[in-house]
């Protein structure tokens, strides 16, 4: 799959950059594996973090340009001097290290532009004894063709569904076709791994868990996302995220330059339950600042 990098088609952008020759794609990354963070993370949903943490591997770069990105230092404006450049063998070694540290799973964060390298590293790590699930944690803007090529390597898909409104996607994430792409992505992921399955301790072993971040003033978009998920399967597991606050370039933005209100979030959670989406993780809405990235903080979710 790394052959895709010579005329990059790793994601739906299909930017055509020769990343193997050192040219960065839209994601701002060339052919190297650039890792921003590796460690045990306790801030995911309970089936992912469990009690021992999720073994997260945060890649640098991203194929979206979200104005409100909460990890912008990693995904949007990262400095090469502050990331680690790894080979596929070294990435596999990181996976094995996290397994030895007690991780419930290996959680690849923002892998859409690194899908070929991720697949190769999973195969290498499994050949050396990796036995815990692989989690593909993406923004939902993935290549269906690339996902089909990695079938059987990913145990748990953890995608976003950000928009079912292309105009909103264009305004907030500089992407023209997110709403047209994400339905096929989620259908493919569900077909590969099925509904979420957990062990006797409630920790995920396989399946699909879909996240949706509720944006202030964009409740019709949220409702459209939820209607699609209910049509996909009313038994699907979802995570309704209340953590939005205007970070990065969203500060002062006319549409999303304020925090989400409790009334807005309650309206969306009620709407989800009204659609029959009962397998939902709900966040408390104490303070959006509480939910900014912090790898040592317990997950702010309720079942």
C-alpha cells in the first residue's frame, strides 16, 4: 500500500503528491512516518481507554483543515523538530512497547494520510507478537478503496462523522465533499468489523464506534448526522461529544466562535435517543476547557 504514496491517493483528496520523493501532500507530510506522541491515554470512551489506557500513537499532519482543531499543534502547525521520524519497524516496536506497558489496544490517531505505513506496521508488529486490538481513529475523511485494502488488519474503527452538510464542511474544514464521502466510509467500516463488541470488563475487542462533535449553532447538521447513523443501524454505538470550545482559528468566527451551550447539547442528545440510538456515550457539560487534550485525565463520558 505504500505504493500509493508515489502519486498519493491515500485519502479522498487524491492530491497526487510524490510523497516518496519527499514532497508533502495536502496533509503536510511526505513519505516519512512522523509521530507526535506515543503513550497510554485515558481520555477516550470507556471501551477504548478501559482501566489501563489506550496505547495511542498520534501522527503529525492531517488531511482536513478544521478551524476548531483541538490538536492543531500536532495536526496543523507541527514543527518537524518536535516530531519523531520513524521507520515501519520502529513504529511496530512502539506498538509492542505499548502492549508491554499494559495498553488495552493500539490506537492510531489521524491515520488517514498514513494508512499504508500503518497497515505495514500492524503486520510487522503482529509477526512479532502483537496480540491486542488495532484501533483506527480517524476524522472520517478516508479513502474507501484504501480501507478495503487493509481489511482484516483493523479490529476497531473509531471515526468521526463531522458533517452531513458539504457547505459547512467547506467553511469549517476546507473540504468540498466530506458529506458525500463519509457515508461510504462508515458503511465500509461497519461491513468490516460489525457493531461494537466488548469483553466481560466492558473493553472493546472489535467493532465500530462513531463520534460526533456537536458544533454550536449547527444543530441541523448534528441531526442530519444522527439520522444517517440511525439509518445505518439503530444499534450502532455512538459518542456524542460536548467538548467543543472555539480553539485555533475558530476564535471570533461568526458561526462557531462561541462555546456549545448545555441547551444545545441536551437537544441533540434527546434527538439521538428519539431516533432509537440508545447505545450512546454522553458527556457531562461542566466546562469545555476540561475536555481539551490531556493524556492523564479520565474520560468525561457517561454511558
